């Protein structure tokens, strides 16, 4: 029986033996994504902590349940 697909030539790529295995690429990519997300969360939590003293000055003391309040902040240069 004859194959209908032609044989592919053997290609020798320089340094191909130094490329990481596909599983290692996936593992490293997800490890990096996890670290970035954890760092982003830490930054956001730090930002909230730093802004906490300012919250009483810009939000009403006793907001009505179920009602949304708009907040306007002025930035002075």
C-alpha cells in the first residue's frame, strides 16, 4: 500500500535541542501568570489600605441601603 502523503524531509534546526519542552513552557507561563496576579492583588490591597483614611472625607457617613451615591473628587495641581 502506498502512502498518499509525501515524506517530509528531515530538517536540522540549530540549537533545537536547547528549546524547552512544551510542558515546561505551559508550566512556566502559568507560574508567571499566578505571580503577576498575586502581585497585582497585593498592590491593589495596599492601595486600598493607603486610601482608607480618605474614604470618610469623600463618602457619606450613613448611605441609604440600596441607593447608589455618586462621588466627585477634585484634584488640585
